[in-house]
C-alpha cells in the first residue's frame, strides 16, 4: 500500500484491509511475543550481527532494542533519530552506507562469505557448562572447545614429560597444506582462539592449537608438576609435539601476548621450522630490571634467575606483592567487572570505567574466556590453584627473558629473526608497555617504533596494523577482521593494514560524534499517526 497515495483510489483495497486488520495484527504480535519470546536465546546467535534502529521510534522501543543487542555476542548497533520516526528504517542504510561501522560490517560479511571453500565438520559451539561439580575436572568435564581435543605426552630437554591437550584440524583437500600453529597468551587457552581457527580451516589451512603446560586442557594431566617452568621449557615441549610427533616441519606461528614472545623465541631457536610470525599484542618488545619497586622505599628482586624451576623460591619473593593471593580470591563480580573495563566502588558499589581490562567487544570468544575464568572459581580447587599459580608465575616467565643486564636477552636477539612478521596492536592496549616494571608508558614511542626501526635496519621490516577501538585481545575485539588478516598473511604474504574506522579517525580525529539525525525530507510535514 501507499503511505502517501498519489490519488484517493491508489492502493485503496490494501488501505481498507489495513484499517480492518491492524488492531488484530497488534494483538497477535503481542501474544506471539509473550508465548515465543526469543530474548533468552539471543546469546546463542553466532552470525555477525548489525542492528540498525531509530532512537525516536514510537512503536519499537529503542531502549529495548539496545538491551537485545547487548544479548547478541559481538553485535553492533547503528542508531539515528528520524523526523518520520519508525519509517526512518527505510532510508537508514543509505544514510549510513559510508559509516565506518556499517562498512566494517559489510566487509566482515564479505570475508565470511569468501571463507566457505571447505566445511569444518568437527566444529561445535564452545562453552562452559552450568552446575559445576568441584570434585570433577573443570577443564575436561565442563569446558567445550570448538574442535575435538587430542592428547599427547611431550618432553622438554630437561626430561620432564607433559600431557598436552591440543586441537589439530584440517578440512581441505591439499596433501601438503599450509599450517598455522596458534599459541595462546598468559591466562588464556587454545579454545579461546576458535574464531581464527574456524576462518583458517574454512580457508583451507591446517590449524594446530596446543595448550601450554598447566593451561587449559594441558592442566588436569599435570597437576603433579611444579608450576615453575621456563619459557624455553614450554617451547621445547611444543616443538616436540608439533615437529617431532605431528611431523609439521614448517609452519606459520601466531602468538598472542605471552604467546607472541613464545613464538619469537621459537623462531630464534628453530628458524627452519618457522615460515612466518603473526604477533598479536606480543610481550617481549621491552626490557625489565631485576629489582622492582613493590612499595614505597621497597625494592624486591622479582626476576631472579634462581626462580626459573623453583616455585617455592619464587613464591617466597613474589608473595610480598600480594598479587597471587588476590588472583586466588577474585569473586565472580570482580572478574566480570575487570574483564570488561569496569571498576566498582567498594563503599557505594557504583560501577565506572576502568583503564585496564580485556574486552571492548562482548563477542562470542570474549564471553567464552569470561565464563571460563568465572567457572574456575566454582570448579576443582586444585585446578583453580594451578591456573592462578601459573597465571602469576608467568609474569616472571616473561620478564626473566628480558633482563636489561643481559646483553643476550630475547629482546636484543630479535633482530636475528628472518621470517616475515605481521605485528598487530590495538590502539587502546592496556597492558603493554609495563610502567610498573620499567617506567615505559607509550606503546607507540617506547615499544612499536623502536621494534620497527630495529627490524627494518636488520632487513626484515614487519607488516604493522593498529586496530582502532581495540584492546589487548585483538581477535575478540575484531573477531572477523583479525582472523582475515592472519589468514591473508599466511596465504598471500600481505595484510590490508587499513580499516574503515582507522581511515575515518585519521581524517577526522578520534572524536565521538553526536547521534546522527536523518535529514528532514522536503515538502509538507509527514502525515501524522503512522500506525503500521
């Protein structure tokens, strides 16, 4: 029917039917909404989702729409006011076709459409179960990874054998496919990188994702072992698994955070095994002193070489910081607040924005990591203690390789890496650099630029991409774009270092614009009472 018919007879039949049935239609809609309400199930949506809404819509309440968007993992919202209220939905796409958020969404959809060459038949929805029993293994009984977990015993050169849980998938047809190995960060686990793994598998790569000793599925089988192990010990274990047992002589390695430092050292140790490095917000690009100030007029030797394989010695010193006890005692509320850049006033309970946190985008795998950390507090106490021990011990593990007084530390040797490098950081990175340890405060000037300069002078300039509105977890804040970039790096040897939002910010600056208002159409005022 015509909203504004050109003459009194145009669309008359439909108009008359609308008068007769509109009331019944609204009653029916309400009844269906009450009986078949989908709100509880919105969290199960896995599709890349963009909601476009009118803020002054008189029938479809904008605040309710916002709440619905919050329930959908990683959903984006574009909203604007319209002089024609609800009917502003018709021109909103044209109005916003060059909006960076809309362009990014369409780019992501196009990328997901391209990555349909192969079907990853073993995929399942990752998650953490409810009703956790402390007497069972939290990891093995209550956590589901996106692909089946396999197990192998792998050794470090000092003879310690570790049970390693890992995913190893390939959906393609090539007899000798390119291989991507993903190494998780401190406190994380392999299942947390399922979005990258899935995109890579559907694009024809073989993907191997191990859990490092004492993390994730490599936790329960190693409860009898000391939390103290060096970064090089872990590299040797993964090399034994990937190269020694799985027979993957050459691969591309993606490392996130601690995993970035891991793979850089891996490339220095076994250069022939590494075809390229994707570094996601890596540690390892700064140096630290051995003695760290932990209170006024109090310095402690936190990075003593003697701690490398001696947990009790480490604990005697590090317990003075109080951070291990604090991690063990985290409440569910505290975890959820911190993970999403929130802090809570202990007196008033008022929540405000925090400078540190994990996720700006509440995407599917951000939620998985959050539920995993919350679930640990409800699960097997031995596994919680194991996780907390290595989560804090690995602050030492990272720093021990980066000591300023060691001219052969990892940082000084990075220029020896010959493999191509794709370096990625978020422009809101909260953890790197580490001013509490070394006084550095500027990610660009103190970390990225010196590394880029050194590597360029050494003849191996990295590909660099800075993701706007992104923190430490690039792969969850940008769940499609970052996965695409990693796969492009592996398959094409190049990365699109631009982004719609990045371009917009370079031109216009990082300014939060006011809520856009659609232009008022020319001519007489719109007909009142648009009651469809």
